[in-house]
C-alpha cells in the first residue's frame, strides 16, 4: 500500500518545492541583520516590508510597523539618514491601525488594517524628518503601521536606519524613541 502512494507523495513534494518561490514576495527582508556599535539592539528593531526594494525604483511602498505601544499616540516622527537620497512623497503617507500580519510564510494573506485620518503630514528633506499627526489619538495597545507610498528608492543599494519616535498626549510634549527599521535596499 505504501509503495503505491510513495511516487505520488514524492511528486507532490517536488511540485510544492517548485511552487514555493512564487509565493515569496520580493524584498520581504528581515533576513540576517547584524548590528554593532551604536545601532539598535534586537528588541529595538522594528519590522518592515518593502514592496520592491530595488535601487532607483519609482513607486515603491514601505510598510513600517510600529507594533502595539503601551501609551496612546498623538504624533509619529520618523528620521532617516543623510545618505538616503530617495524621495518620499508626503501625499503618499498613510497610517493604519489594527490588522493581522497573518502567517509569516503566506505574506499575501495579511490584513493591512484600517486607514485612519491624518491631521498633518510633513516631510522635511533638509532635516530628514517625516512628521505625522493623526486626526484622533491612537489608543494604547493598538497595532500601528506607517505606509509610505510612491517612494523613489535611493539610486544605490544599502542599509538605511529609519528611527521611530512617538508623542503621547499630556502636559509635556516629549517624543519617545520606539525603535529602528533597518531598511535593506539591494540590487536584485
């Protein structure tokens, strides 16, 4: 009986192995990341996803996950390095709350969450700062992600540290460091 089904099982196993690369999205990233010196520790690294991630690619999308925070959020501040020469479109910035990433293997099944209204969005290219103010305060414990649409990637590949800070409602408007996205843009 086993000998009868063995060729079928082998054939199914081989065909699944050949179909697997079609399910993997380009630049899903978060592969091996080595940090040293003043870089963020493993617990400070934030998760992200690039739709393309190719140098010079116009119209890329960055999914930058802040995750669940212990405090409410009324401002999101993202800084990026001076050697990042990509172009970020302020009109293409959105914030989503909730959602489910789904299974790590099947990335296409994730729920992107609900898009929220933003009161103010600014990109200061001189100081390399993206400042986002939601129309309403995001409650503590809510999964949050920032999506940068219509991004033109830098002309050269490399690793780029995007730092995240959040502001909480209260008397003292201090920005709190949340973590760093270590974006890897590489030649395919």
